[in-house]
C-alpha cells in the first residue's frame, strides 16, 4: 500500500510537470489572441490593478501638490524678503544722495562765508507745535555757540539761536508766530531800502517786512538781506524775496510780504554764523546807514 501511494504521487508529479511544460510552451508562443484562461487572468489582474492604481495615484498627486505649495510659499517668502531689501536699499541710496547734496551745498556756503565764523550743525529735533516753530541742533556752548547767533542753510537765513546748552542749542525759526526778535533788513538794489522783519504769516507763508519808507520804490522779486544794523545778525545774509507790497493803514510806511529763501519746514543741516567784529570805518558806515534809515 505505501508503495502504491508513493508511485501515485510520483505519477501526479510527473503529470503536473508535463502539464506545466506544455502550458509554458503554449504561452511562450507569440499569438495574436491568448487563450480564454489567459484572457480571464489578465483581465482580472488588470481590473484589480486599476482599482488600486487610481487611489494610489490620487494620494501621490496630493502629496506632490503639498510639496509644490510648500516650494511656492518658500519662493514667495524669499521674493518678498528680496523686494523688501531692495526697497530699503533704494531708500538708503535716496537718503545718502539727499544728504550728499546738502553737504555739498553747505561746503559751498562755508566757502562763501569766509568773512564770518561759521559752525556746521545737524538738526536733531523739531518742535511739533505749529505756533512755536523751533528746532534743536547738535551744537552748544562747548562748540562756541551763543544765544542770538544767526542760523542759515545753503538757501538762506532760517532763524536765530534762542537758548544754548552744553552740547545742544534751540533755534527759533523765522516762521515762529510768537517770535519776539526782529531782524533789521535791507532790499538789494541801486538804492538801499531799510525795514524790519517782524512776524510770519502762516496762511500766506511769508514774512512781514515793515516800516519801509512810503516813497521807497519796491518791486516784486527783489531780494531782502540782513542789514547788520541790529547788532545781532551779520550783514548780507539772504532772507528772501518780495512777493507783494501794500501801504499801511495810515499811509505813512509800506509793508512787503517776503517769501523766505530757505525751506523753513524741512531743514536737516544748518550753519550757525557768528557776527564778526567790523573795522572802525565799517562801524561808522553802518551807524550812518542806520541814522539815514531811521
């Protein structure tokens, strides 16, 4: 009995091998149409693969989309940072060009004021009050600054030193409505016409040039400079130019509205001008001019 089963197993094995070889031989042949068994097997496998492939492809596409979004976001952040750096750089270049132009003008002014002792200063603070127009500069008593010294820019006069600390000073601008100081001025021309700069008009953005003789002939556009007669400001500092002229209410003198030569609302660098001691002949000439103007 064991011998029979043993032979039977051998026979089954041989038959299986023969069938397998036959199947392999048949399937290895190149045929346009496979057998129905091969077709069924291929179709079944294809159907199962298609069911598994679609979700797998969707999941893979989802993760690829997330990665693309991350890359786009990262690139967007880099571009934003680059644009911000570019904007900052452009702003710095603009400020440097502006500062360079201002310093060039100040150097030119300094070379033109050889007759005076001048000290360059930078504006470090401005009063926010509309009525009290004052700025603070980074020069004080330790730098030779004293009260009532004239303060100018490359365009013209802006005010006077009002108070002095050791390392800073407060400058009262010509546009200060409550300004108590007066500036003795003269109109440039063939005939010297004297008057007093007294106050500032906020609406018309001009200085009132008062106490001008009624018979004096003034023209729009004429330059007005310091006369040097007040004993405070040096002679010849540009104040501005005449915009209009009107007689006073009594018809005894004239008042001119003067447009300031300097920009009183935007000042970064200034010069503090010290009045020089005049020779005796110049002092006598100023005294004579003062007597004539009065």
